[in-house]
C-alpha cells in the first residue's frame, strides 16, 4: 500500500483529498504546514507528497526542496490556487512530478497520484 502525505493548511481540502485517496486504497497522512510535513517525511515511509504552494512557516517550494533532501524517492505533486506557469515550471525543475491548480479536480488529482505511484 502506497502512503500519500497531504501538506495543506486548509482542513477541508486535506479531508477531501484524504477521503478520495483512502477510497482508492492509499494510506494517507496529513500535515497542516511545511514544518510538520517535513517532519512526517523523516519519521514515516512516504511515497507521494501533495504539497500546497502557499503554506504558513515555509512555502511549498522550500518544502519540496527539503523533502527531496530527506528522500529523493518521494514523488511530489504541487497544488495551488495562485499558480502561474512560472511557478509550475519552477516546481518541475525542483523535482515535482506534477502541478495542479485549485480548485482541484479530484479526478485529475487521482490520475496524478496513480501516475506518481508508478
């Protein structure tokens, strides 16, 4: 069973994603900020991280970089309500496997997670 970590400061978004992924058989962990998310990557086996760009404490791009330092095998999917083409390209350059805009299409998110699951 693959483990997905959702890092987003919005409880309702985390809960929606969690429900969909658990229905598909994924183990889901949640973090409400970047610090908590990076700590969870250090303490748990995480296969996929879904990271919001706009987070309190540390922004999502820095979280992406830190997760890559912790474990290069973790596949990261970036999400944002304020995404730009530049942000998407920057996230790919830093190792993200996908970039999705909010409001999230749960179907597109599920496709991205399945693709990242390999």
